[in-house]
C-alpha cells in the first residue's frame, strides 16, 4: 500500500517557474456547503439517502462524525455515501461532546438542528473555531426557545445545548446575509409549533432551501422573505450528486486568467445563482471564459472554459448587493484585484473578520508582503492595481485558513517563484487535493 503524502510533502513537490501555464481538464472537488447539508437532511429523512461525490474534506467529515455520534448510521463505498435516516429530529444522546474542529458551518447549523433535543449536548471546537462568535445564531434561536450555556466565555465555544426546549415560531429580520444563520433558523423552524418568517437583508446561498424542498419540506420565498412551515410529515430520503464547489474553482479560474498561455476546462461546477458571483463579476469585465450550463434539479451545474487574459481588465466594486454570492471568494478576488486597473473596493464585509481568521486583516498583511497596495477598512478593503508582485522577504503565513493558503499559492504562480507558506496544511479543510490538482495542471513551455 502506497502511503499518502502529506500536504507539506505535496507542496514540496510543487515546482513553480515563470514559464508555466495551466492546461487541461479539471474536476472541481464537490461543493462543501451542499455536502454539509446533504448529510444533515439525509439524517433527518425517513428511509435511505444516497449521496454521490460527498466532499471528503476536514469540515465535512466533522459534520459526518458528529451525526454518527448522534446515532445516525452511515456507510461509504468509494464516492457513494449511504445514510439511514432518523425519520425526524430523533437523535440519540452522544456519549461525549461533539468535536467540531474548525467547522463553523457545522457549529452554527447544529445549533438549530439540535435546538429541541431532550438531553444535553456539548459543542466543542478547535482553537480557531473557539474564537468565532456564536451568539449571532444563539440569540434568535433563544427567542424561539433554545436554551444554551456557554462553558468558557460568552459568545464562544464550548457551549452546552440544554434539554427540553419548546420552540416557538419566529418572525425575524436577519441583520446580515448569512447562509449559516439562515440555515440554523430554518432547521429550528421545522421543529417549532408555528410557522416562522425570516427576512434576509440580501440574498445568500440557498442550498438549505432547495434541499429542504427536494426532501419534501415546505418553505416559501417571496423576494427576500422566507416562510418555513413546521415539519408535520417526515422528509423522505433522496439520491443526490454533489456538484463541484465554485469557491474552490475560483482559485483555478483566477490562476488560469493570470498565467499566460493557460487554458483549462472546469467540469461539473455548481452554477447555483447564489454561488456564481465571481463568474458574474468576470463576465461583467469581459474576461475570457465560456459557461456551458447543464440544468439539474434542484441544483444546476455546468462546465467553465477559461483562457488567459490578453487585455487589462478594470477594477471591481463589491458591496452588500453582491457580497453574499462571493463571500468565500474574497481572498482570491483580492489577489486578482492586484492585477486590475485602478482601485477595487470591497465594503460591507465585516463578516470576514469572523471567518477562520480575520480575513480582512490577514489578506492585507500577507498580500502586502508580496508588494500589494491594500488599505484595510473597518468593513472592507481598497486594493490598488495593477501591481507587480514579488517574492516575499518574510515568510508567508496562511494563519491556518484554507482560503488564505490557496490564495498564497496562486500568488506564487503569478510571481513565478515558490516561497515557503506557514500553515499550508490548512487547505485540507476544504480541498484536500488542491496541491496535487495544481501539479497535474501545470505545464512548463520551456521543457
């Protein structure tokens, strides 16, 4: 049996030269957001759910393991995962605390999922997750009847969900466009005694709504207003195939655009309208890409052909109107913006300070090491371009943030020279094959 190389060993194998381009066909790893939700709805449904191409990333495996701790039976054979559903919110008391690692998605969505269990449940996270605020989700759930006890510091994990809550319907105007908050509220609303109304300030990814309908739940949408009906009949198991993750594809799209003589075809990427913000921005700039849509139900997917830029593109403005569809792509967009003409403005993005790290600050610091001209704002960034990036004089640091790690690798492709990156192993959180995929696509014209 061949031993799997570590991410650091894969990074050591990566060779970056100024003459390289990206060539070939790339199957984007499965979507992380959809993978989380497929596991959760499969656990709630009656009967068997079959998930094809579940993403085996660290975060998704945290959701899978936590559900197994709650008594949900699952088996995996190759790229197929089978779930024996509970037929409702009928979980078993876990023997130990649910250890959620770095997965903020799992932690926040589970607050709604487990809001009405008749036994106590403790949620733990790693050092990074334990610094990410939870009360933005806990507060509206408390208004529904959730009872929690913070075990260390207010607003942060670890916390204990107390037993015996009777959940009431909610009429709530969300202060931020957050798919995690919205998903937690929807799952709690399914357990409530009355319908719930949730008003969004702007659109955010809608995988939870689409999947709930696919499994047989009742949710209505009128503009930005959602009405969720309590679950009186069980959801029913489904067969799902997870499309590719557009947030992961964005790193390869940006790399192909910025490396001369590149041409890659990205297969089976999610084209959910709430997730294609980066593609929409590129289309507005007339970037050289072609999208071939293959409509599926309820999620859409398709192929994206990308070739290198041959002309200078103008700068961007990202704000509350389009931020929700590019929230995870902001690191790679920030790097891309260093090569655009004029100032790119990102605002209304305070939420980025509460990701795996304070992304606004870390983007400023780490791209600054490469020569980027970035002004950090309280709610965003001003990025002046075009700027010729250079090898850093000090060590690059991913700050254990997977999207920062991938951004820095793409930055080194732009420079045409590799430098050490502290915390490169964090890419496993969302894309365990990132480095080896990149190696397979890089071709050196000088050879």
